């Protein structure tokens, strides 16, 4: 087997990585992952790293869980793939039933239909098209979306258009849909009691343009990729009320927050608010295979059913070759089964509390500006002392056997929900020492 250095040279000659500046990529000495066990990544040289970000927020049960491995293998022996256009299959049906049973309950409609996609961005893309087409089929065309400052909903054009992350948004501006940008309730500029300013701005935007808006899209309780900005439940209550008052749909993007990440199955449960469309992905298969879904309310689904006298088809013209791939559905079913049997949500809530306690001394360090946390979704914002301070802290943690990824100068901690005590201690002590080294 070649060494890491040899693989990195071959990588540099052939591969174009996502969200990566290749002028500095090899200089950053990337980890060449060879295998993984539980919460550990192991590189081709045999070095072990604690996977502190669950392989981009996905491996909620850790790597190599025997139940998920077995479910995929068993499914492979029966049916590897068949299209969801014109045929159906048992794992796709069973998973839809399971997701509907787990859907959040509260103020808002029951979510009773499942539309599959391949990743978070494509789930968002489907939700946006559903929302726009819903408007045309229930009244008249409302071509605008309300989006939040700092939002991240993915990297396809529709998803970028409803995002508010300057870096990703501005680069593609001429290509993007017309949207109405409003303040983020998690924005620190809006003060400690976050949300009041943002609610007022959302109200004003809906008063002004509400009849043009087909949907308001929100990452509930925590804007993730912008740097982990948490906000109050009151914002979701207001967004639900305003969507209803102006006849717009409410979309919650739970791609990052879903499946226990915030200490509840859905972040929406912290507010008791149910959207009309809920997108999810990432942890749905426990991080084993790419799958995502849009959960939809019955009134939304109903608007897509043909009626006598229609002059245009109401079909949702959307779907991909691998929509609802049976292996992905089987992995997701096994993941949900394990989550239920082993009370993974309870474990996640406890792990979040423990991390919160352990991080208190880190939060008190002079170089640490803020620790933001909901469940096991954590951002540790550090003061910039160079061009890439967040990155340097992650590099220093890696030297201590912990793999982390920053969002700018916010170091993200999103470990597997089932992380053991010893590994949790290692995660925080490595971060603590890394902060001391860099700041
Ligand atoms: N929505 C949210 C809230 C996300 O955090 C992400 C990814 O981080 C996405 C959508 C896009 O998901 P994917 O990268 O799987 O396309």
C-alpha cells in the first residue's frame, strides 16, 4: 500500500475536491482515509483520528454499525436498484411510513407524504419547486422565496439562491432566482435577545411582498453552515403565523438538524411548530449512503392531484435516476430502527449536555469569542489571530488525534450521537489544547 504522501500526489494530479482551494490543498496535508471504526477514521498510514464532525454531520451512529452494514448487505442480495418511476419497492414504502410516523407534531399541518432525493441540496431544490408549483396550482404564480441572511441550503442553483452565505451567494448572483433576503434571528448584530429584530423584518417583508411569496425557508433553531447561529423558538412561531397569514408555505430545512442532532428528532420540536415542507438528509442513513427526502403536508400533495377541467397537468415534474435507491432506503430503515431501539435521541441529548459542561472552561478562554450549542450541534468561535485561525485550531487538534473542520473562524463539533465518555473527553481536551496552542 502506498503512503499518504504518495496518495496525496496522485490525488493532486487527478481530483477536483468540493469547496476546496486547490492552490493550497496539498500544502494542507489532507488526511487519506483508508477505513473507519465507530467514531474513528484511520488513514492509509494507520493513524487514527476521532471523527469529531461525523464525516460532515452524517455518521450519527459512528462508522461500521453492524445493523446498518447487515441491512445494506441483505438488501443488496435482494434488489440493488430499480427506478421509482413506474415501479415501487418495499424499502421505499416502509421508509416513507417510518418517516411519516416520526414527523414532528405541533402547530401546523401533519406531514403525510415523502418525496425522495439524493442529498440535502437536491431535497431543497425539490421543496422549492414544489412550493412554487403549489402557488400556481392553488391560486396564482408567486415567484419569490423569503430567505434568511447567513442561511445555507446547499450548492445547487435554487439552494444557493435561497442561501444567505455571502461567499457562496455572491459568486453566482447573476444566475440566481429573485428572492427576498431578511435578517437572521441568529445574527449577533441583532442583540442578545436574538430574533425580535428579525421577526420585525420578516413581518415588514411579508406586508410589502407577501402576495409574491410562495415560501419562507428557514433552518430551524440553528443555522449550521454559516457558523452555527442558534436562535429562539419565537422566530419559528412568527414564521408559521406569517406564512399562514399571507398564504405562503413554510419550509424547514432540517438537513443538518434532523435525526437527533439537536437533542430531539427534529429541531422543529424545540418550538412545537410544523412546516408545510420539511427537508432532511445527512443523518437519514446514519451517513452510510446518500439519500434525502422532502416530507410534505397533505394539502401540498393534494394540490398536485389532477382534477376534472384542469387545463394544465398538475404533475410534479421532478425526479432523479436514483430516487429512493433501495440500498439507501434499507440503510435509512436500519438507522431509524437502531435510533428507536437504543434511544439514540436520549443519548444525543445527554451527550450534548455533557459537551456543554466540558466546554465551559474552553468558552472562558480569552481567545474564544463564543460557544454556541444546541444538542450536539456546536460552534466554537475563536478570535482571528491570522488569516485562517479556525483552520489552524483544527490542524492543532488533528495533531492530537481529533479530526475537526472549521466554518471560517468557528470550529465545528458534531460528533456521532453515540460517542462514548472517553472519546468525548478526548474531543474536548484536544480542542482545549489546540486553542491554547494557536491563540
Ligand atoms: N441544507 C442544510 C441546512 C445544510 O446544512 C446542508 C449541508 O450542509 C444542505 C442543505 C446541503 O446538503 P448536501 O451537502 O447534502 O447537498
